[in-house]
């Protein structure tokens, strides 16, 4: 039995999310259909991170077990020939039997893109949140830097998340916000994320940038552990899973 790790890129616009659901098109569903056509085996794909409807990925990862003996380059070429245009396998490698794309992951990195210009960009509309009002990115960056460390993120957790033994506590290794011309980016690396956590954080950071919330008030909302006090979430289409890291696996 082989354990195969896939690196994936996808445009989440027309997906109902990454994980298989009772209805709707999903990343996992498309992968499992392609693998069946390739191997004639029912194959379960394990994704490193869950992405909601509309969220993109340039660095999603997934593994599956198979008795298929095809060489790795052949598996990659065949899957890309079978997959739809909005999903691609960018790399294939064999990993130890015990490897699990989700539970073995040590760090995950998400990037959120805001297009901050008075006039909207048709070319950016699928991949960035258009905010026409000027944003104070210096203030947003100051608020973002406070997120580093182990903290309770209940104020930025969507309903139903945080039910495990750690509750709503997560460890953030890095959180940065910066501007490149009309583009404003927020990037965050953590051991794991609560459902909706990044989009909820971006919504609050945007309030900071718009002057609706000071950096001190950002901290107060965060420390309240009350989702009801926080800003609405940023829309899904600005979010992208850019990297998943493991010990001993490139």
C-alpha cells in the first residue's frame, strides 16, 4: 500500500467547499472521482485544511492510500487530465504510511487580499474584497502583530467551532498586514484555525483600517471572547490557503 501526498491549487469560486457534502461540488469530491477513473478503486482523500465555499488555495495538500503502481509523474499527469479546469495537482510525492495530511500538519498559512481603491477591479473581483474607502494599513498592521502567541480566539470563531479539547485556543506564529499599491494583504500562520477565524479577523482589522475601531478596541473585542461584539466576517473570495507545513516532509 502506498501513501501519496498531493499539492493542490484551486479557484474556489464554483466549489461548495473543500470537503465532500451531501450536495454540491467539492474539491474532495472531484479528486475522489478522478482517482476512481484512474485506479478503478474507491479512494478516500484526506485534506490538510478545510476551506469554505468560495475560498481559494494555492498550497492545499491532501493524501490518499492506494495499491496503484503507476509512477508518480504519471499519476500527476493523469489526474490533471481528469480534473476540471479550476483544480490542479501541482506536485506528487510518496510519504510514510503513518502520514496524515490533516493531523500531521504543523503550520498552516492563509492570505487574505483586499483591493483598496475607489474604483473596483473586474480582474480582481474573484480573488479580493473590494473596499473603496481608504484603509489605515499602519493601524491594521499594529493590530495584526498582537495576534502572535497562544490565545483564545472565541471572538473570531464562527458558531459550532472550537469543540475539541483545546476549545477556541490556537497558537499564531506570525500575523502581518501590508500594502502593495492598491492591494492590502493580511497573512497569518498558525498551528490550526477555528472555522471562520481568518475571515472574522479580517473583518475586524478592516474596521480598524476604516477608523471604526481603534487598536485598543480591537484588543478589547478579542479579549471579550464574545463573537457578538466583533465585526462581520470578510467575504470568502478574498481568502486563500497558501501553505501547509510538516516535519520531515517538504
